[in-house]
C-alpha cells in the first residue's frame, strides 16, 4: 500500500503530543460507525449516463445502506467549490441517480442536499447547477450550512503549532445524520487529490452570510474554511486526518464521469473518464479512485494517515471490486503544477 512507515508518520505529524487537544475525545473508529471488514467492497461502474452510473454503483449495497439509515436524516453533501463552474462541482445528474437509489430502498422521507459552497452563496450555486429541479421529483430539501447551527472544533496550524477554533456544521457532526459524500474525481493543489473524505471535512467549516471572494462581499464577514487548511501542506494533511475521526461519510460516491486533472480543484482541465465509485467504506472508495486516477497512493498524505490508524481499508488486496475490472479503467491524471511542493509532508519537519 505504501512504504511510508509509522515512525515517519509520527515525525511528519509534528504534533503527536498536542493533537489530542485539537479534537473531541473518542474511543475507536468503530465507535463512530467505521467497521474493519475484510475484504471491504467498492463498486465500479462505467457508462454514458451519470445518473445511471451512480444508481448502479449503489445497488450492491442496498440492504446494508437501508439498515444503516434506519430513521436517520440522510444528508447528501455535494462538492461545490464554486457556484458557477460546473466542472468544479457535483453534477445534478449524479444527485438524481442517488435520489433514485434512495427511492428504490424507500429512504426518501427525510433527505436534504446540503453544502457550504466555498466560492459564494450556496443556494445561488444550487440554482446555477439545476438542483432546484430535483424538488419537482423528490421530497428533498435544499440546505445552506451557513444558515444552520454549528459546533466549535479545533484544528492545527503549522505556523504556530497551536490549536485554532473553527465553526463546523452541526448537521455533519450530528449522530442522527447519515452522511453521503457525493464527490467529484479531481486533483488538488494542496492535497494531491480531493475525493469523498475531503468533500465532507472541508465542506463542514462555515462562512458568514454575505461572504464572497469578490470585492463586493459584505464588510466584516468571515470564512472559516481557510483555517482548516492548517497554513501549509503538512497542516492540511494532518487536519484532514484528525478531523476525519468526527467528520467522514457513511457512504461515499465519487463521480468520475468527467474528472478534473492539473491545477484542481478550481483551475484544472476535464478528463472524460466515465466511471463512478461507491462504497460504504469511504477509505476504500477513495483508494480505488486514487488508483483509477493513476496516482501513487503513497503521495496522498491524509489518506495514508487514515489508513495507518485504522479508519478503513486502503489495501487494494483487501478491497473487493464489484462490477468493472479496475485495471481496465485506469487513467493517468496530470497532477498540480506544485506537486513537488505538496510532497513536503513526506519529509521530517
């Protein structure tokens, strides 16, 4: 899986003794819904219809998902980095495929599509991407995390080695939420690749209403998302790992119908890949997606940290691929121009 050993991990983490103060207490990964099952299962589908790809990828898990949802609220979390550039954000057809699947297992009674978009007003992005059309067909609600309750967590900053408070969506932290990450397959300019886990962890920090990256933003408004990035490549990888203990999907869907390569998550270029990955083990889903993108798994710091601490299954020999043969659909995605800088996390501080 990776040659990066536990000793190097402890060196790289920088804050082995301080980290416990940055997150709330926990017992084991199993205590918040992650079970070590061998082999893990991940579905891989391919075809010419986004909605159908998502639907078929989820079908093998029907009984397991229905049981896990029970009476919980289902939170479909798209990955909307911007509000007006479709390549950066989750496609409405993928969401429709997920909703059709939930309909097929009788679980559309308490479903929300919720996000805190990084680049502007969340609901404006939902409108731009056609999400409101889903309301005509499904009993689903559209929610802006920025207008909902939040909890305070703490994250690490590599510049001062101190914990920093950050506002995080209460909905994503709520034990009565069944979290579904509806992500896109993209390279990233700080974390090598962004898939199902990163969609949840970095979608959770909220911003004030009226905040925008443009000069027209409301004076005094604040965005907490940059705090989570930890002020560097070591910081972002460690925070993704540490926050994954409380913020992770119960179900991962990764849309690779059209992926993004190069300087993602905003400025990359399209890859016509026509694949979709789904799993109830989010780490297994991200691991399969990394392989499909032709990326060396050893370079993705936060996923290696999660693998080394038992967050799920990242060993391909222990992941049962359902559907298409993995080796038949591997593409080599161009990485970000700054990839060599990103890999500083692999070296001792």
